[in-house]
């Protein structure tokens, strides 16, 4: 079992979509929301994912293809 | 025998004391032991170093600082490591120059440049890396690692060489040659990643989870970031123990910007300077300005962007400290300014032609941003202003190669005078 910490950033048109619910239903991944701020114009959710490594990768690929930005929890790790 | 000057210095530099209490979550305030950790297990917020300021105040004084080395290590009491064990290539205590020529061009009578491009590996990153490398060695790591668009890679490789540690640095495959060579010369393992910016970022996060390395911007980030506070301390000390009315700073992750502010406030709370009234101004290139966009939209939400800018050292699309940079702007009454891409090189040239300082593209962003702030009336002509120049122009030669227009001549006086005359006519 692997654990992954990620941040989802939702564009305005996807804020009302149940993306995280659909992710949990479509993939063998446990989602655990730790922090979130969702408003009319934008929303972000920080969550922990637990599951098989390959299944987590597949689920994140699906989320990204849905139009949600997926990042490591600590923001960009690359620096100037 | 009467005490000598050196006896006095020895007394002032009593044995190093660490005033670190814990790591503390910047979001929820939970505390953690001093370990290689960067994220709160509860809310996943970023961690930072917490100090015992009361104990610190009993020891720190202007005299004690002045008796320290002519480097950023003169502020060791305010840092989370001891100088005695430092991985030190002599970072910091860089010049603060009064800039009358540039000031005249911009309409400022009281302008200073903090020239941090003259650090040992030619950028301010030496300040953060010296602290992180020292802490990493203290934790028992034998490898320093980082993901970088250049300056951090150079500094990590240099400090690892000095410490006798291994270095693994990840860079985007299309990085400027000056920065690639500037890192490679120290013989690190240089990993050039073929992929988009987001892919490089994702790979490095996964590598950090799977290898027992001190990843500078990940598991030792709380200590790393503290090094930037010295940019605040130094300016305050060099200005005669006061802070400027305005500080103009480049913004990438937003970390340095917040730490300069923190440095000013620590000095104030320790009684070394008066109240801080500095307005903090953040500048970003238009091709990567997520913090400025949030500021202009009057929101604390920083929406990630895909960087597309000539200022590669500022190309951080999802800034880890974006929200804290916005809070700093809010607290200080400062601003955030995006500089059009076509004005970046003009800023580099203006600084070079007026003050003899050759900065990289990030410095061009600062100078052009400063120009905008003056034109908008945000900075008045008589106000004490410091602009931070954090990287050296030799690293981004490609950005300015159009300035090379030599006068060609044959090796005799007649040809020379003819060529000069032709140049004067053109």
C-alpha cells in the first residue's frame, strides 16, 4: 500500500462537480481530505490518497484529464 | 595584562547557543521535533522553525553581531544551526550600494541596491544552502539533492563539494548553458530531465519520497528557508540599524520575500532596530506571476500557472509560499507588480549601464518593477528604497547577447580611426 499527498486545484467550471467522490468510486483509492478552501471562482483541496501505487497513478491521471490541476502538496519543489 | 581587542571579541563570541524550540506548522500551529520534516502531518501545511526569542534577546546585541565574521554567519544566533559546524563557502555580507546614477534615471534620491549576485556561487541561494547543508550534515545525511532551474543547483553542488558530501541535482533539459556549467563544475550527479515543467516537478517529489537524501527544498526546507532572513538582517545593519521605507524584491516561491520581512521583524523584536515601517514590494515576470495575479484580484487564492518567462529563476508556477507572500504584502502595506517580458532585459541593461552591476534576468524584473512603482507614485523620490538583486548576469548571457556590437578594425591606427568615425556616424 502506498500513500500520496496531493493538492487539487479546481477551475471555476468544475467546482460543483463531485470529482473526489467519482475518483473514490472509479478507482481502488481511499481519499482523505485534510484541508480545503472552495469558493465561487476557485477551489483547492489538499488530500491524502492510500492505495496501490499504480492505482493511485491511474486515479490522478483521470483527475488531471478531468481538468483539475494536480500538484505535490508542498507546491513546486523546483527552485530558481 | 589589560584585555586586548581580541580578548573582547572572544568574550562577545561566547559558545554558540541554539535557540530553536521546535518546528511549527504555519497553518494550524502544531509543533514537531527538530527533524527532517517539512509538512504538518495533520493539515499538510508547511512547517517553519520556532525560536525562544526571550532567551535569544538576552544574548544577541549589536556588538555581538559586529564581532562576528564578515559573512551571514555573524547572525548565527538567529539561525537554526551552529557556525562551528557550518558548511561554509563564505555566503553573505554582500555590498549594499548607494545608487545615485540609477536613482537619477528613475527619480529616486535615496536608492540602494543589495547586490547579492556576488555570493560565492553567484546568487542568494548560498545563504539558504549553507544553512540547509549544515543541518543536513547534522542530521547524518550524506547526500544533498535539489530540483532547480539553475541557481540552487550551482549552490547545492558547491556546498556539497565543500562538505565532502554527494550531490544530486535535477535540472530541466533546456536550461541555460551558464547555469548548467556553473553546477557541473563542482562534479555533482547532474540529472537533466526531458519533460514539461510539471513533469520535472512531479518526478522530483517522487524521488524525494523514495531516496534517503537531504532534498533541499523538501525535507530540509524549514531550515533552508531561514537562510533568507539574513538578507533582511544585513540590509538593516548596513543602513545603520534601520529598515528602508521600501524593499523591492523578486518573487518566485515567495519564500525569500516573507523571510526578509521576518528578518526585519526579528531584529525589531530583539530591540536591535525600531519599529518596522517597510513596505514590501514583490515583483514577478508577466510570464509567471501567480502571486501578482492573486494580489490584483484581491484574493488570497494563488492560482497555479504554467510558467512561460525568460526569467527562468522566477519560473515557479505553483508557489509554495504564495499565500504567505500575500500576507506580507497586506501586513506591510506593500504591492505586487508584474513586469512585461520585453522590459526584463531593459532592466538588466539599465542597472549595468548606470551602476556597473550585471544581474541575471530576475534582477531585470526587479529594476523594471522598481521603475513601474516610481511611475505609479508608490515610491516617492526622497524615500529610502532598497532593491534586491539576487543573481549574477553571467548565468543568463543568452538573454543579452544582442548587446555585443564591437567596433571592427584592422590592427593599425588609420583603420581604427576610420572604424570609430563610421561608428559615430551610424
